[in-house]
């Protein structure tokens, strides 16, 4: 398929980047059912680290096998598959070149109390495994956040210099951020903006609520009449915070929910101008057949 | 335009530096409406990091787009434009060579409580983007201040060795510095002096008040009759602390204020021998037309 | 002996690895009494670090001599011998090539209170001594766990790039893990899964009890009816957590116990599909004759 | 001037060093009014860092200009001039080769509470500026002292390998050292001895009082009848602690005092066999004429 | 003198090491009065760091001069001389090749409260000064112990790769070790064993008392009837913990004591199979004549 006008336009936003990076970004944007639309659905599987294997895979035990996850990503025709080192290694050869891969290079786990993540992969690993890019989580607000930002800086710098894209999971928590604030409207906009300022190629945030968290931000939201009523309104503001929509932003679905709730959210993301969804537990915890059906409904909305 | 006598004289103060650095400093001092006068007005846009996107750009939403900020800097004919990585990348190619760029390589944000900043850019990035130099913030007094000073040392050393200038935001806080002391007369002089001792090419401080903060400093100020009455008096002492005026010092405007307050401040800086202003929110939070008009009034005073 | 089908199949799981690493893994899997069966018994001797020399060797004083430990490993025909630097150096030349060696590169000791280990060997040491791989302990849950994970990442990366296998001792403790949880069913599964995600070639965990430790995990175990009744059931779930059995997992025997208890455990590991045992104090604290007899009974079960 | 016998003898003490280092040490010992005598007077200007600009220079405002400080050092014919990066850079070209320079590579400031210093210069800077050596402060006793000692080790190692001398400001404080102990007789001897053990070329300590600070040291001083009565006695013991006088030790003058007090101290240093003085505030806070007169009186005593 | 059978046998224990390291070890074992016997007496002078100069040298003031210490080591015909950087530098050229040198590369001091040491020398320094090896202290049990162990790992690795031996001062303290435990029987055995596991060439421990410190160790000592009655019994067990006597272990004498006490200790070390003594204050705090006489009595026992 020839590159579409939409994708050509998106690539033009990344004017500071090398042709190598742009061609990896293009690989991702031209792949699968949404290829060429400027929208993406990505399958992420890092819940084994975050919540442990049983909470992640017991509902659909075939998913314990890394090959199953590759096949789900390939057969559902999503845009890409993001996972930690071990999962990508176990299939990288068998399925080489069949789906764009993103190596998640840091990971937290729920045995530890502190708000941090450990580096568990490198840019070199990503290249060895044929990935289009690396994924990295930051926790803006957390005590460890400046360290995480500096780690991101280094990894992102190395990735860029080798033509790999960086996908930044920007998940605020801790510091001045309240529990509700973690999905607060102003906080998510701030999180997306910071990721953009740091040079992220693709930004991943949670879908925000209407809650405005920081006292200093409240009057600004009121006085400027920034709309928060619908999911689409809120997504529109997040895109604005991402360089007036000139950075790709995808939204995460969170815990498994019913089909209609998920599709409603996707409709809101689409209407607000978001670039797509990251859908993990809502896909791999269903049977393959159900998961593919649901992912197709999602992609129908974005297409 | 040929280099003026004023600029030639300023370059002579930087006798320890390479011709490469001097030619980048010259590019900055010879650019725009104030080119050749030895004065500068710089547009800084790092408030998205510091205060979040809505507090920074909602008042003038076109400013969410990085291209707008480049155009504001170019059309207003200010001396240079300083911003973090993402903002400079998004426009570096489109506007290549049209305005001197300063990459701000560390950044704080208001989600975190501690007084520190994270490294978010490198000297290599600055070179890749065609910048004349790098900007770095230190917080003299803060618990993290010695670490920040050592980071500055490394970045400044690398910048110098590649002919890039260093602009040091020297913003005291924490430690023995009281809240009022952050803009105290003695403290700002101390902050400027430390930046000079560390080899800064350009020093950026806040415009000081008449408040003297440190007990050990008070008798010295009284006994030596150091004048503090007017803004010009105070600027004159800061310049003295900057190697008897042989280092370039620019002053920051702070939060948006009315036109006359700003112009009065500028008049004081000018009369006291300061080298110019850094004007952020007072420009990009106004409409482009208003901003350009105001910046021109400012530059008229300095010219 | 030609490589067996079983081993050929196991090697196919490690599709992301180099031929160098696969040939070292093959050396281990084809050695000794269990060569070619896909099962392993490994002799580990790091108790001198963990518990001190007298608690480790006073019961069988000939074991103070490092040569004795080499001979025990060779004469009993176990699959490999794992120990810290000093022990391997004292015999590396005398017994060169007679048994696959694993250099344990980090170690804790019981004089210190905190939950951490120190790096006491390097990949370079392992190569110099002719080892097939390196061993590394992580304590998922401990305050130091993210640091340990990052150290593992670096060492494992270096080992892989030189064709050495990595054996990960994944021993949860601290953080949200209760004392009982250290051998809890869900926790051990989590520990094994994390090691797999980090790219471990061989995973070493403790044999789990039926206790489920994390509140968030309990409903998942109940609702999905994951069997915990017998040792074999529990081992089966651990293997599932290890990429549906596509990573090698060996179980540790712990403190010396009587012959029948040990053999019962081994039977459970075997029936649940585990890949073998690590047997330290139960072998070197017995006389050589008794130890060899017991190890042979164990290997008979696995064969 | 040909090298004198005295200097030739001093150089012989540095038998472990390279000819490069010895020739830089010789440059210092052969320069100025005291050239060839084995005594030195050094002008140090790091008070701007330590106490701020006004407390340092308001008493004699021409001293705000770095060129003034160079000229004071040159015209007074002292042995050398020691200062931080910025001060040396601003004059390094104008006065190249006219006075031996020592780059002070770490600095503290009085806005911060903790007992530490930040690295603000490098050996490479010292070479670029044509210095004979580097200066470094340690605070034996302080929480940060082992870190400072390790930094000194690295910087001193790098300096030596490039033929630069190291001057160690050994200023005990914190830990088991009482406030009085900071200039205590036993503590200063200990500080000088540690600097010697670390390989310092020249040791700088404060002139000690008769106070013995450590309980463990008191009986030793009493039983061995170590004389503490006069300044000369005390200097004699410090020299003993500096490898029986085979390391160069200079003493600091401290806060500005009257002429006679200063000259009495100098007489004591001279009589006790000390190698000279470091005189900062007592010189640059006086008018140039007065300062040169006083420095000459000091040098007359040493000559 | 041709290498003796005893030394030839000792070298055979170090089978993992390079010929370079073995030849340096041989230089040490073949030097002086005890050359060829497999026993050693080493002169260590790091008390200036540990206790300050007056407590170390005031009793015999000629010892302030580093040349005196070289001469004491040479004239008494001990096996080697161990000291920090400054002391070895001041004499390295004058006495080049006259006595095997060991550079002590880390040091603590008694002005600081915490249980740690600072790196004060490097392997490169040791080579530059012609040493046979480096010395390093660890404090097993201390909060800093894992850091010290990792530093030892790096230094020891570098030393080995250049053919230098490592001498490990293994001095337990802090953590679970009681004050009495610092010289406790089980603790010293543990300390010696850990040093052996880390690959030390020579282990230095304190002569243990009969006190068993760790609760977990007590039953082991009782049940296995490990003899603790005499110094010889205790040394025998320490040697056992040092790889069944296949690592060289020397014992330290501690504070100056009377002649007979010292000789009794030496007799015990000898009878228990220890490899010798490190004797500092008991030698350099006596007059040279007395010191040489006493050292000869000691060596007579070992010979």
C-alpha cells in the first residue's frame, strides 16, 4: 500500500527526526486494519509484570504462551504489539516482520510499594529483535519522577539516534497529584504536554475524567471556558496540549469492562481527535474469537 | 550588518573562550531589532513544563502550536528563542536559521514537591538543532544545589568545548534563603556572582527587590552604603557582582503584568546597565499583534 | 551422545538467542546422568556466603576444600555446579571441562540486615573460568529489588551477548510479600513469570506451598479454579507462569531434610512438569557416598 | 634565576612524581619575591563563592573586576594566584604567563546548610588556562568527607598524570570534631597528615590553636610532651605531621585582621618551619597600595 | 634463592590466576628472613589515617619520616611493607626494589562516625610504584558492606588482570555483629571465608577469641565439637574456613602490647597453621633497634 496523505502529513510534524525514525513510524501507521488512517490500535502486554501472571492470563490460559499473544496481534490486524523483553524474545524469530513491535524497556510490579519502575530492556535489545521503537513509563509527580525523566531522556536519545520511535506512557501519580487527580483533566493534559516537550514520538495517557486537580489550574480552566462535558471534549483538550494535535496520542482502556463501555470510550476518543487506543486486558483476557471481534468493532469506529 | 564596536567590546570580555563560542555569542548579539546594541530581549517558553499547558497557553490558544512560538520570535525580531527539546524540534527544520535558538536542557514541573530539575536535553541535541547555546537552571541554596552545580559544570564544559554558549538561570531558593530572599538584593547578587564564577556566558536572574536577606550580609550593605532605592540602583549592583559588568546579565519579567509596570521595569534595567530582558508570559499570553507591539516598546527602550 | 529430540525441542524455545548461548545451554542439558532428558539436577554451593562456613561445612568437614565440591559434582554426575568466584577459581584448572559451571555473580550474607546482595563476580570472570553461564539472585518485593532487576538486566545482557546462559534465583521477600508469602503459590508464580519476562534462560524458585498471599490475587485463583492441592499441581501452575512451560524452571530443596521428604518433593516436581532440582545442603552436608546415593535416587525419578 | 639549592632539595622530596609535576612545582617556588627561598605567599580568591560578592569585594569595589585580582597578584609579586574557573578565565589571556595559577576546582557557598562542596572545575580546565595545578577542599569529619576524599583521589590522580600539582585545603569539621576542634592542634595535625597520605603536593591548613580536641589524642600529647605554647611550636608539630616536614604546608590567614596580628602569625609560621601563607581578604579588601605594602612586609619575614 | 617446595605448593593453590600474579606472590613469599618458608610477617602503616599522626608516631618521632618506615621494613627483613599512597610515594624511588610493597587503596579515619572507608589509591598507582599488590579493607556486617564488597570486586578484578595480588583486611562490624563479635570465633571464620569466596590472594583477619556470636551458629559449633580452647585451635578453624588452608591467612597484632603477649600469640598462630602476622604499632612505636629485635623473635618462631 502506498503511504496515504494522512500519514504523509503526520510524518511532516516530526521535522526534527531522521528518515530512519520516520520510516519506523510509517511502518506502524501503515500496518494492519487501520493502516493509512492516522489512527492506531496497539496491543500491550505488560500486565504480567504489573499484576502477576494469574491475574493477567488465568481468565484465558492459552495467553500464558507468548506465541498466542503474537498471533492475537497478527490475526486481529492491530497496528502493533508492545511487550517486555521475555515476551518479545519468545516469538521474535517465528513471527519476524509480521507485526510492528514495541519493546517496553521499563517495568514496575505490584510486590513493591514505591512508585518507580526498573529498566528491563535496552535500545540494543529493541534493534536485535527488529522493533520499530521502545516504550517507557514515567510517573510525573512521583518522588522518582526526575530520575525517570532523565532515564527517558537517555533512552529516547539513543533510540532516536538509531531511528527507533519512543512511546511514552505518561502516568501521573504521587507528589501534588491526588488519587482522583491521576486521571484528572488538567493532570492528563499536563502529562501529555510534558511527554511532548521531552520529544516523545507517541504519547500514551489514560482517558481523563472531568475532574480538575490542581488549585492553580482551576481558575484557568474556568476563565477560559475549556469544555470538559464529554469524553470528546476532554480528548480535544489533551490533543491541544500535545502541540495542538501535532503529536500522536493514544489512550489506554484500563481494566476489562463490557463491550459497550469500551466502544463508547473509543467513539469519544475518535470524535475528540485522538489517535487511537491501547487495548490489553480487554483483548487477551477474552477468547481469541471474541477478542478479534471486539478489536474489529473498535477499529471500525476509528477507520 | 558588520559587528559593532559595542559587541566587539563585549566579545573581548570572553577572553578564555574559543572563537567558536564567540561567534555563536556574536550571532545572538547581532540578531534582530537590538542587534549590535549589546542589549537583548529573549523569548523563553518553558512554562509548559513549569506550570502545565493550560496555565501557559489557554489565554492565547494558538500558542499551543510550536510553530506559533517560532513565528512570534521571528516576527517580533527579538534576539533569541529559548525552549525545551520538544518545542524546538517542532519547527527546527521549518524555521532553520531564522532566529538564534537556546535549548533549555533541564526542567522542573509543579507536580513534584522537591526543589530540583531533571535533565531533559543535551549539548548534542543543541548541536543537532542548530542552537547557539544551552540554557540551564540552578537553585542556589536548595538541597539539590550542589548536584545541579555539578551538572551545570559538565554541561557547560561540553558546550564550551563545542563552541556553544551557556545561559544560566540562577534562581536561589531553599537552604538559608527565606521566601522573600528569593528576590532579595544580596541573594540575587550572590546568585549572579556564582553563575559568573562557574563560567556562564549569559546570566539570567530575577529583578531584585530592596530586601537584604542574609544576616551576615546586612552590615556590609549598610557600611558600604550600597544604594538599593531604585530598580536602576539594584541592577547596577547586580552588574557589579557579575565581574564589574563584564558578564552579560538579563532579567526575567515574571508573571504577566500590565504594560506600564513592565516598561518601568525595563527602564530600570536599562538605566542600571543590565543587558536586557527575558519576556515569556508577557508576550505569548497576549495576541500576536499585542505581543509584538509590547516587545517593540520594550526594545525601543533598550535600543 | 547426539542431542536428543527433547533437548532439540527445548532449544527451539530460545528462538531469540544466539547459537553461542544455545550451545552452552545444550552443554548443560546433555551433561551427566540426566543428559538428554530435559531435566537437570544442579549442585549449588553459595551457603558459605549466606550462612557462613561452619553452618555449611562443619557437618562434613572435607567439604571445606573446594576440590571436594568439584569432585562431588563430577562423580555424582549431576548436570552442573554453581558457586561464587573463589570456589570456582580453586579447581577451575584441575577439573577444566569435567562439569558445566555456573558462576554465581551476586551474594548476600547473614551479617547484614538489609535485603540485598553484592556483585561478587562478573561475566568476564565466568568466561575466564570456562563457565556455561552466570547465576544471579533477585528479591522481588524488597526495597532494593528495582536496583537488583537493573543489575540483572545489565549482567544478563552482557552474558547473552557472549553466549552465556543466565540462571535467575527469583526469591521474593519484603514489600507487600508476607513471611508466608515468600513461598506462597501466587508469589512464586509471579516470581517465575518476572524472571521469564526479564529474559532468564533458567529460572530457579522455591517449591511453593498452597498459600495465596496477595489479596488482589485470591479471587483470581478461586474463580479460575487453579489447583493447589498437591506439589505436582502447584509445580504445574509455576510452569504455566513460565511462558506455558517454555522456560526451564528448577526448584530448590532448602534446608537439609530426610531422604523421603526430599524424594517426595522431587516426585511432585517431576509430575508437575518441572525441569529439575537444585540440591545443595542435602548433598554436601552428607558424606560423599551418601550424597551420591541420594543424588542418584533423585536423578532416577527425573530420568 | 637558576634553581636554588633549597628548591632543588624540596623537589627531591617528591620522588614519586613525574618531571612534569616537578617543573610546575618549580615554577611556583621560583616565582616572585620569595622565588628560590622555599617559602610561598599565595593569593586565593574564592570568597565570592564562600561568602558572596558584597561581603568579599564591597570594601574595595575595584576588586569586583577579575583583572584587578590578576594585577594585584602580579604587582605584589606573590608566588601564585588561586581562584575558581570564572575568575581565572577572565584574564587568562590578558595576563598569560605572568603569575603561576592554581584553579580551585571545588567550591561551597553559604546559602546551603550542609558541609560539602560542588565540583566547579576540572583538570582539563586547568590545563586549558595554563595553570601549574589545581586546588581542592576536603572537610575531614563531615558526613560527605569520604565522598570528598574520593573526588580528590580522582582529580589528584588525573592532575598528577598530566604534570599538575595538587593543593589540598584540608579543613576539618563535623563528625567527631567540635567547633573549637576545627582549629584544634591535634585536629589540624591530623588534617595535614591525611592530605599528605593522599598524595597532596601542597597542604593548606588553618593556623592551629593550643586546644587538643579528641579524647583519644589527649594522653598522647601529654605523655610525649608535645609543645603547644607558641604559634611556632604548633607549626613545628604540623610540619612533623606532614612527613617530618617533607611536604609543603601553607597556612591560611582567615578573616581580615590588623597588620600586627597578621605579621605576628607570619613570624610564628616562619619560626616553626612552615612554608608560607595564603592571604586573601587581608589583601584584596585593602586598597591596592596598602595590600602590596602589607604583602611585602609578610614576604620580608619569610625571605 | 631458588623457589622452595613449600612455596611451589602454595602457588599451586592459586590455579585460577595468571603467571603474573603468581610471580608477584612468589616475590612476597621468597623475600626476607622468612623467604621460602610459606610464612610471612608484614609491616603495615595505615594508623596515621586510622588514628592520626601523633597517636601513631609521637612515641617514636623518627617514624614521622616515611623513609624511616621503608628502612625499618628493609633492615628488619620482614616479608613486605603495606601503606597508603603518600607514604609509599615518599621513598618509592629511593628504595625501589628493596622490599615488596602493598598499596593500601582504601582508608578510614577516626574523625568520621560511620563505618566505611574511602578509596585513596588505585591499581594504577600500585603499578606505577612497583608494588606486588593492593590492600583493601571490608567491614562485613556494616551498612556500607555491600558497597565495599563491590568496590573490592572491581579493584580485585583490575589487580588480577594486571598480575597484582590482593590482600583483604576482613574486619566485621555493625549489622548483626555485636561488639564482642568483632573478634568472635564464628565471625572471624565467616570473615575469612567471605574474603576467600571473593577471590582474595591473602586474607588478613584479627586473632579470634573463643566467643561465638551468632545464635544460628552456636549449635553448629557445639554439635560438631569445634575446638576453641587455645589460640592454635582457633587459628586451625580459621584456616579451615579459608578453603581448608588453601588460602594464605595472616593475623593482625592490634594495639601495642608487651613482648611476651605478642610472642605467645605468634606461637598460637604458628601452631594452628596460620601463615603469619601483620605487625604495625608493635614495631614502629618502638625504637628501631628494639623493633628489629622483636620482629626477629617473631620471625624465629615462624621460621
